[in-house]
C-alpha cells in the first residue's frame, strides 16, 4: 500500500512539473510598467511591441525565426534587433534572425522590438497570429524556432506563451471585451 501511495505522489508531482511548457514565444507591450498582451494604441504616436521568448531550454539564443500578422493600419518604423543581429528574412513580419553575439537567457528574453505607428483607428480588435517563418528551417514545422547559442545547428521547435498562435491583440479605440494577459499573471499560474 505504501508503494502505491508513493507512486501516486510521484505521478502527481510529475504532472505538475510538466504543466509548464518550454520554449514559448509571445508578443507584449509595456503599459504602466507591466507587460501586457493587448492594448489600444494612440494614433500616430511612436509605440513598441516586443517579440519575446519564455521558459527556454537553452542557455543562450543564437537566433530565431517566426512570422506574424499586423493590422494594415500599423506601419513599422524600425525593427530593433539586439546584439548586432540581422534579419535574413527581409521583412518586419517575417523574422529569420541571427545574433552577432548570442542572447543570454532569463525568464523573459526580448528577441526584437518593433517600433511602429498606428495610422488609422481600428474598428475592431485585431488578433496577431504567429506562425513559422518563410522559408522554415525545419521542414513541416509551422511554428517559431530558436537556434541554440552554443551550437546554432541545434534548432528547437517552440510553442506560444498563450497556448495558441494568437499572441497579441491590437484593441479598437472604444471599450473592448478582450481580456489582456500580464507577464506577472502568466507567471503566477506556475508558482
């Protein structure tokens, strides 16, 4: 009986440890000192969203690839890539990025920053969806990928911090029923 109880306890602990996924992409903006996954941006005001990596399995990141959608009313003014990184994908929404110096890993890794302007009001919320970059480095995989910073030949398939490809919402100008997530709220789920 004691062995059965011990095995049940081990199984319960293992299920709890597996609840947190590894290598997850997200998109966030900063509002009042908090990272959020949705926001109503003012017109023609310089704003930012961050492409992020969470819960990574590598010690540093040598590069990444992902594509995503943006509202047509958004014009990206600059794509800031840390550590002398280059976007070999040639697009603000198709990232095939390699870093000159690998990025160190923390709880939240900002992979790149999109500086943009919202040029027209949005009549309704716009859901940003992430997918694999074009062309993908892993054939048949339609999701984000990171390259290990120690050995860039090691490619890691990634998921989404939200649990689905919908990672960010550009909210309309009026009251919106879309609930945003905060980084501290997401982290609290795993504490």
